[in-house]
C-alpha cells in the first residue's frame, strides 16, 4: 500500500470548492439551530419546546428520506444541491423576517412560535434531500482510493462548521441579537450558493434511470439490510445519538443549572465540535482503518461515559471538558462510519444508502433532542441526561455482542481493493 498522504484529497480543486460549500452550510445550519433554540426557550421557558424543534425538523426529514434518495440517484447532483441550498436560504429569510421587530410588530408569542416551527418543518424537507445529495456529489470529486482521506477532510470541515457556528451564535445573540444573527445566516447560505456554481455539472452514474420509485426504494433498503457492516454501524450510531442527545438541553444547563448566559452557552455548544475537530485532523495523519470495528465500539462507549459526566456536573469547566471528549469520541465514530459508507456503497446507490443513513443517524440528532426534552420534562434535566448516557453504554455492549462482523471489521483490505481499481 502506498504511503499515507494526509493531504491527498486537498490536491483536487473541485473537492476544495466542495469543502467551502460544506463549511458554509454546516456553519449556517448549526448557527441557525442554536439561535432558534435560544429564541424558543426564551419564549416558552419549557425544555419540551426544545424537543419540539427537533421533532419539527425530523418528521419531514425521515418521511421523505427514501423518496429523496431515489430522486438523488436519478438526477444530476450539482444542480440538485443548488436547489437544496436555495430552499435553505428561503427558510433562513423567513426566520430573519419573523424575528424582525419592525415587521412582526406586536405578534403574539404563541403565533410567532408556531411560525418558527413551520419554518423548521420546511427546513426538514430541504434536509431530506441535502444529505444524500452532498454524499453523492462527494464521490464524484475524487478517485476512490482517496475516499478515506476525503471522508476525513469532509468530516473535519463539517465539524469546523459545527464548532464555529454554535460559538458565533452564542456571541452574536449577545452582540447583535437574534434578528441580526438570522441575517448573517441568510448571507452565509447565499455565499455557499455562489461557490457551488463554480463546480461543473457531473454525470449521472445510475444505469437504471427511470426505474419505478417503489422498485428503486426496495432495492436500496435491501442493499443496506444485506450489508451487515453498514447496517450495524448506522444502527449503533443512531441509538447512541438518540439517547445521548444532551446537547439539546444545553440552553437549560446554560440558563438554569450552570448559569453562564449566552457566552457560556456558546462555549458549551462548541465544545463537542472542538473535540471532534481535533480528532478529525489527527486522523488525517493517523488513519483509523486498522481494527475499525473495535475502535468504533470503544469510541461510542467513551461517548456515553462523557455524557453521564456532563449530566451530573455542576462545574462549568468540568462540563466543557466532558463535552469536549464527547465530541472527540463522536469524531472517531463519524470518520469510521463515513469511510464504511463510501467504500462499500456502489455509485449507483449512493443517494438511497445516504438516505437510509440520514434516517438512522442524521435524523437521530433531532429525535434525540425530542427524547431529551421529553425525558427532561418527565424525569428532570439531570436524570434525563444520565439516563441517555447509560442507554448508550448498554447499546454499545449489546451491539458488539450481537454483530461479530462489526466487531472484527478492518477497512485496510477495502482500501487496497479500491487502490487497485483506480490504478
């Protein structure tokens, strides 16, 4: 095998443009979610309302995911991504207007809340198409032998946006308010759109264009169900994120438990992404392909421990450290999962497999937010977070015992096969 080149994917111009687009969109989306969380909790002072935000986004994202995957596999990817980003810009513009005092006037808080939920719902529709489109376009920008390195940099940029977005959101709420923050988010989405237009259109690699929708969907589900390693990896991550969704309760911790205000909220919100980002850059130099299955299981077990520590902490800095290490372990999981998906998914099925992945993993963040909000309402905030971390530990142990193929997974042979096919 050739010597590892930590910058292999960055030597392709189109991939660099793609990274700029991905950063801008993750920054805008994560910042927008944080600003919405703050605004909604400020209106309601009810942790369940934070869960409803996640639910409003996840319902359309899950409901449309498989259909979106079929559309992505049938359409040209660059233009489809243009449409997705335009849709996000429309939602951001709506949120900008609804938080504009001169436009909204004396709008009743309940009415304003309903409009925010509707806009979040529309954002969920966009998201159903966005994830599979990005995943499919990714594979058209670099050779297959570079996929693991490209997955690392793509995940790094994702985490960088997830670091900067929440941190900027926390400070911008303090400096320019919710309304000004929404304007910055809208501008960021337009910037992503302009950069994306510099990437040429790409060929459609699906040999079954015009295939009936239901037949296409069944084929995608059958492939994921048959490929146990993919199924095990995304199922494990889904359940871990579902029960480890403590991040959704950060406004409660910042305002009512740790009492650190919007600046502290921004630090808490960014801490997991900082940890993940550190891991992303580290893995570019030290790939995680060897014994990937055991590394995946160990990382998610560590994630659960960090969530429990965060849940019981009453110290701001201990909470920050726990969240940092939760992000670091989650970063390992993300890199390994993305590498598995890229290496073991045929080009013709990337949209559908990515859609199943978004149903399992991507949407579990919002379902986790709803679960955390609901359990916090029923059990209390601290008990809910500890319960979620404990369920994550149980999930890792049971999955490791039930799926020996995942436990013994080593990705080096997959990488060698793709290097041979590219040469």
